[in-house]
C-alpha cells in the first residue's frame, strides 16, 4: 500500500459518521436554499440551460421513470435517497418507494413528508430484510461505496461486485437499475500527487478539497469499470455523460446558496464553533471555491447516467 499517498487522504470508509459530516451538517442550509425535498444530485438539462433548476430536476426524474419503469403498482428502492425528491416523484406516479440513507438529518426530513426511509447502509441491503423490488435507483450514492483505503488495499472492484450481486437479489429478471454517479475523468492525475498542501488551484489541490468534502469516499475509474463489475448480474443498457449538465447544476446551486436569508444567517452563525475547531470543516465547506465544478471542467471527473438490466 502506498502509505505516503494514504496519509494525504481523509478517513477510511464512508460510514455513517462520514455521511453525517458531509450531509447532516449542511442539512438546514441546503433545505432553505433548495426546498424541503432538496434534490442534491445532477439535474438533466440536456444542454438546454434556459430550463429552471426545478424543470431540469423534473426532467431527470422523468428520465429515470422511463428507463426503469416507475409506474402505479410497482415497488422501487432508492439507494442513498438524500432528502427524498425521487421518492416523492415515485409517490406521485402511484408507485411505492422505499429509501435508505446513512444521514439522520436526511432521514428525518424525508419522514416529515411521509416518505418510507430507513437509516441503513445501501451496501448491505438484502431481500430477506427489505423484500423484492421491481426497480432500483441510486443517484449520487455510488461515490461513497469505496473508501481510499479500500482502493489502496485492492478491494474497490470486490466492493462493487458484491453491491451489484446484492441489488440483483432484490430484482426479477429484466428488472432495471438506474445508477447516476461521478467517476474519475480522462485527465485524472496520479493519485499519489493529490494533497491539500499542493499549490493552490492545481489539479492536486482541487481534488484534495473534494476528498475533504466527501471523507471516506473514492470514485470509480469510469463507466467501463462499473459495467464490468456489474456483470454477470447486469447487462449495460446505456451510459450517458452528464458532466456538462452537472457543471450547470452546481452553478445554479451556488446561486441559490448565495441568496440572502436571515434563517440561513442564523444557521451559519451556529456553525461558527465548528469552523473554529475543525480544519476538515473549513476545508470542506468554506474554501471559497467550487472544487467539484472545477474538477468537472478540467475533466478530472466525469459523470455517468447508467441504466442496467438484471440478467436471468
């Protein structure tokens, strides 16, 4: 294991504590900025940036429904459901949705809106516990399933294969999985160069900021790696890049976060002790730059909208 590289990386596995750090800390600010059913994954503009953020997120939900068959009478699992926007859409279409998350704040927000959400590790879902589903969706959770230490220990693909085997056990033959995830991009630099002490605004520095924002998380190499790990349980139906749409989504989010609000000011004031005592918090949330947007622009990262179908 390249221990020098590991020393520059955040904590080990993306467990509940890591996801609480990333998502529960910003829960109130995010809901005040994006709405109670905040959609915190890339929207689907398809290059039409005249759409509002809400219209583009709605287009994404419609696309997911079309690809995996979300309709009345069907049962759908949302792995890493966030604040429940897709679950709410599933409900609107007359289907039954079940969500899982490791963020207590997300689970509480979902339950306030009558959504069926449990605090569970998406990697450990079994049919014996949850029953069967007609379709599964996961938007933005796959990025958290492998840690830096897992990667350096050579366990990344084993984790992905086990995950796909578990999901296959929840679905009938021909049942579909929609998977939306970031990955490392074609201009990704050697991992050993990544570090927060690298020159400011360098590729290595921006990537290190991303890793502090999402501690314990390591991205897949790309769509080919994901599809290979999904076989023989799933066949790849389609894989479309949403990188440019994600850049626009982040731009819209930043504008929403910057809108003045006395409620947001009060929430930020309560976070001052965290700012003063936690270097990780300062690096993750108050660096003054949008590390994920820059990583997409430089193609250090890519973004995938993948549809997979369960094999017989």
